[in-house]
């Protein structure tokens, strides 16, 4: 949990979908921390940031936020909700954070642990735990039918569970997991089309989830050999 960012000029921060839900507290030099809840995203987001902006982030893994809000998380999908639009408990947390700036991480850790312990009886889905484990095991390359059969569920029931616990449908969630597995491969200097039907499918998915081509996204991060292979695939589509 946590992060701090400072920039000396107006710019944007590209945020990629990852299947998680975030609570972010932003602070400008002219005001205190302001909290927002960002629901799960199905596409990338360019977030504007300006000079002297600080933030603290709390990230909830898929399914984890139900222990905090005790509600179906699809209510927040694709939304950015200000704490002032939630109940008084969250505005009070925001005020406490501004009053204890030098102990903010400790305050947030204690607050969320206490909330989880208080809501310990929130219903847990063994089905969802098993399904998520399978999706990560197969790096997103698994069919919805296989997931449903493995848990003895209908595909319709599986769809409903996914929306309630993650805020996404299972197909989109698998796409996101596969995308991040590809990024992990590239970070190691390797590249393959595993999980994609062909290079056109790979480029289309990469653009949809990041907003740019693979070579543009990776240009400042990876070696020339890997970059040349990516560009070759892209050029074959021209």
C-alpha cells in the first residue's frame, strides 16, 4: 500500500487496467488529502497530474474490496467516486488523514485492518477463489466454459459471480490477466504470441488495453532485439 508522486509540470500518468480496485488520496500544496475510490477498469486511463501532487494509494486485489464495503463491487465499475459522495465514515477517514499527515500509512493500515476484522462474517466465495486461482495459473488463457465446469456452475451463474466480486465479466478479466502476463514476459526481454491467435490479435488487444502499439509502449524499457521483433509483427500488419 502507498505511493508518492511529484512532478514539476503538467503531465499525465497512464494507468493500465489490472482487475483491481483502488482508493487514492491526492494532495496538492494548496489543499489537504482528498480521497476517491476508483472502480475496476476495463481499459486504460490517462490521469492528469500537475506539479507538487502527492498521492497515497490502497490497492485491493480482485474480490478483496467486498470485506470493506459489503456490497457488490460492480456498482463501482469504471467509476471514480469521491469520498464526499460516500457515507460519513469515509469523509471522517479523510479528515483524520489530514490531521495525522506524518502517520498516514500507519493510520490507514490500522483503519482497514480494523474494518476487515469488523466485517469478518462477510460471505466468502470458495467458487471465486478457485476460479481466480485457475485464471492466474493459466495466465488468462482459459475458457469461460472450462471455468464453469470446473466449479459445477452454469456459465450464467459464473458471469453473475464475477460481476459481484470483481466488477468485470470473466472474459474481460481473462484478457487483462493475459495482457499483464505478456508485459511480464517483455520485462524479461522475451516475446511470443502465446495466448493470442496471431499478431493482429496481439496488436489489437495491446492497443485496446494500453492505448498505444507494443513498440511504442516498450520503446524506453526493453532491448533492441525484442523491440525489432515487435516492430516486425506490427509492420506485417501495414
